[in-house]
C-alpha cells in the first residue's frame, strides 16, 4: 500500500535559507520506526541487473543488522529536472518502479526533486535524512551515484561521513555483462535500436509496459484486427514500432499478440498510443489493467498511403508474428517474466 506524506521534515541547513525535503511515499513507520534502516539511494530507472545486485546485497545486510531495507529514489528523476526540454525516456513509469521495488520486499522513500532539494548540501542530505530520520546503519550505492548540491557527494564523501556518524558504507562496482557496463542508458539504447533480446539480458527480464485498457477509435476492429488500446498517460517509453508481444491482465494469463506503439501517422494521430492485437482472442478486456512485454521488433512505425495499405501490412505483421512465435515458443516459455 502507498501512503502520501503531505508535509516534509525541515533541514537545519547551514545555508542562508531553510530547506525542506519531503518524503511523499512509503509506509507510515518509515520516518518514525524505532528500528534502524539499511538504505540504498538512486534513480533505479528500469530496475536492471545492476540495481538488482544492489537490492540483493541490501537485503542481505538488512537481515544481518535486523534493519529495515529501504530504497530512496526521486520524483521527478534528476535528469528530468535538469533537462526538462530533452529528458531521457523513462524505462519504468513511477508506479511500476515502486511496484518492482516492493516486489523485492524493500520499502521505498520517494523524494520530491525540486529546486530546493537540488540546493541541499551533501552533508545535510546524509546527516538529516539518513542519520536523524532513518537511523541508517548501512548504506549502499552504485559507484557512479552522486548526491547533494552540484553533485558534490559521492562514494568517498559517503565513506567519510559514515565513519563520522556511525554507519557502514558499501559502493557496488559497475555490473558488467561480458565487456559491457549495465546501465539504464545501455538499456535505452538497446530498446531504441529494436534489440529486445539485448535489453532483456541487461534487465534480467523482457521490457514491459503497464496501463489500463480503454476504448479507442475502433479502427482496428473496422479493419478486422481488433486491438486493446492501453493508456500510457504521460509516459514516453524509448520504443516505437511494431512488436511481437505477450499481454496479461489479472484475469488473463500471458497471451500472444502483435503491438504497435506510436502516433499512428496513417490516420494523422498525435498522441502516443500502445495498441495490442491479441491473436486468437475475442473477449472484451475494457477497463482491465494490462502488462505488455515486448519480445521482438518487427518493423518501425510507417505512414501508409491508404487504410487498405495499412490493413495489408497488419495482416503481414500478424503472419510474421505467428511464424516467429512458432519458432521461439519453447524458449520463451522458460524466460523470466518479472524480477
């Protein structure tokens, strides 16, 4: 269950202005629980294998210390705050990220990243949040994580403060797959290039999106290919085009489909839409929350000269998908579907 903290806690900052920082998500005992905490901090976009390595270590140390494991993350992500006109595509929308962290049995502290937050010194961030509020006894971060005003804090600074204020520190070396560093940027690059298998190898699962199935224009039904239209809200994922997918809801187990994610240029669309045609399926799913995982890239989104040309291409995409599924079905039945 999620809880919103309407008021923040005040930092007695040494700067000229008092600064407030807000925890806006977390179970109520997060800030007043008498038990100590084991803490990690990061954006955790995508929850890739590097993040999972940190979570595994966090839970191990939390159990050894009889501490509550908690992940501190940010909304918006710092890169979105500092580059609002050209932010990186999010791999995981906020609610999906929180759900994935929860699936690890880890509490989440969601920190509002705004101008005031960006001006908090590294010392204040660590002392007032980790020491005073969370009573941290162990902190683990990735070796590239920076914090505090002007990114002044990092692993060496955190080790120094840990020795001063009584918590142990561990920074996780870069996690590699072969010769490649696993990072959110590497996952985005693989996805934008249509390399779904590589993205899956970095994530530890196939890339997926979640959303509520809603009514659309019913254009697919008119062409003979009804689709489940999934609302992406304001999320702008790093993929576009046509894909072989699997989709599931609370009532429906993983089911094969063909998806298009894009703006539908043939019908002069403007908003980003995710549409899934479920193969050999005729029931209604309106209103259900669905998860779609992307298995294979078929082609980029194209603009066709007529609806008939689009209909013929969709038929070809479906035939291609059936052949691809027949070839890869056994392998995919044994692939992990989630963290």
